[in-house]
C-alpha cells in the first residue's frame, strides 16, 4: 500500500511538471510612441490587411523637433500630392497612444485620430482609427521618400 501511495505521488509530481507550459513570450517588445520614435520616413504597407493597389502609395515623414509631417501620397487622388502639417501625440490611459494632426494652410484636421500600437524597433507600427476600428493601417520604416516620388509630386504641383 505504501508503494502505491509513493507511486501515485510520483505520478502527480511528474504530471504537474509536464502540464506546465514552457513557451516563452515571443512577442517583440514595443517602443513608446514619442516624437523621437516616430521621427523619420514611414511607408504605408497595408491598409485593412491588404497591400495597397498598384500605383498607389503613401509616405509620411515625421520631424520630431518641429512636430511636423510631410506626406507624399497618391492614394485618394489620381495625382501625387505633398501634404504638410503638424502632429500631436497623447497618451490616453484607456486607449494608449493617440496620434492626431492638422494640415497646413487652414485645411483642417486629419479625418481620424489614430491609436498607434505595435511600434517596433525593427521598424513597423499599426494605426487604428479611434472612431472606426475597422480602419487599420500598417506602416514600415524606410530610409527616405524615393526620389521619383518627390519628382512626381513636383511635376503635379
């Protein structure tokens, strides 16, 4: 009888350790959304889980010192455009980091404020419209706005 109890205790001990999940958290650490971490050029890579249609693009260049942006886009128009303005970052205790902006020349505010998540050191981030969680954009960091896009914007101006 003693051996049965010892054997049962051994099985229970082994089962306890074998049932423990030893998976490590493989999620990459995220960066806080600050002007310094946004500084530089970002390319819109996906919109609502889909790559952009051929011939469309959106690059946004953030300037951390001035809290300004330059957006080069051919997304909502048949012509390439450079749009400028300023941006703000607010850390909302319930939503996280919220990015908003104003266009220059009295053209108003951005259509949406965006909740920025998954800002990775490797160079990607996700924007979700604060008032429409089905509007999700993924941006990836790039070295610069391609010269041919800057030239296209200047021709169309």
